[in-house]
């Protein structure tokens, strides 16, 4: 660790959705390697608390409340980063999961909320960062993928489709920025033990299907800190893309967990399931 402590010295990184979970772990990891980090989430108190946690480690950190669905908020976040001297890394991490259940009865406002955060938020972050990167001839834009980025996922259409869009959007940006010195990356961190998976809203009648999620995450889930580690390789090398926990790695992790006797109650991630009232899907 000591040998790499200054690996990102002089660089400024923005991570959206970073007051907790994977986003916080990503900002912390970048900061521990020398970057000045700017945190953001929709909760001002949570951002302030996260910033103080990083500063207590000696990391240069700033932050502000930011609704990534609002371009003005994202532009203000960009200017917060530029007050630290430059803008070198931007991670579009902010995302929400949506209601579990069939599309035909998904609340319209919920689907819209997922699109606003996962799709518009990724576009707004990219639109804010890329002109700066292109003008200076360098910069790393990282968009976070998720389940569904490779194909359909039943009963999770809003989230899965949004991540498929993020993949297509990212691949297009890579083509558009080729030869400019700007690098565009896509990263799927895999299953993690975070609030995104632990707190689930379900349509009535489908909540019982979520029990298997506890076993799956117990077998294959990573801590946010483990999931964030590959990000360092993206922003310090020429790698075009990184996807953690590919099929063989998933199987290996699961087998090791079972053989180690870890498939017990403590290995089942607690689920906080909110069931929508009847008629809320109309």
C-alpha cells in the first residue's frame, strides 16, 4: 500500500452516489491512493458525514448534495471538483433498483424514477465531465453497469433495462472519444452486500420470490471494498473495460463458500422488503 499511496497524487476524482456503499468505497480507495475526492448524494447530511470520515483518514475530500437527475446539480458538482485544481476522474455510480415485479403493474412513477437516476444521471455526469476532459486532452470517465447490462432480467425491467442502456451509451462514448486522450470505461462490480440489494420494494404477491436473493448474495456477494478495487486498474492503465466476478469466478466463489461451511444463517443477507399496497401498480 505504501508504494502506491501517491499513485493518483495530483488528480481529482468525482464519485456520484458516494455517501455509502460501493460509491463510498470507491472514493475511499481513490483517496487512499492520493487522489482528492469529491463525494455526492441526494442527502446533504450523509455527504457531510462521509466527507468527514475520509478526512479523518487524511484524505483530501469535499462534497455536496447532488440530484444527478438535475443537470444544474451535476454542473455544480463539477465546479466543486475544479475548485480543487483540476478534474481527472468521474465515476457515474448513482443508481436505484426500482420495484420488483412485472412491468404491466409497475408504478409509472417508479419506472420514471429509475430512468431519471440511472439513465439521465449517467448522461448528465458524462455531459458535465467530457467537455473538460476533451479540452485538456485527458480524463477517465467510468460508468457503472449492473445486472441486466448483458440481457433481460424478468421482474426487474426498469433497473435491468437502464443498465443495458448504460452499456450501450458507454460503448458509444468510447467510439466518439477514440484518439482524444480521454478514456471511457464500463465497470460491473458484481453482487455486493449493500442497501441496493438489502432494501427491496416488491409488488404484492412477488415478495416471496426474493428469499433466494439472500442465498445468492451469501454465496457470491462481495463487500463494497472488494468490489471497488478493480477501479484503480481502470484509471491507472489503458484497460478499456473491466468486469468483476465473471462466470467461472462466481462458481469458484460459491463452491469455496459451501466447502468452508459458510452457507449458514449469518451468510444470508438480511432483507428489508417493502410490499406495495394493492392498486399501487396501476
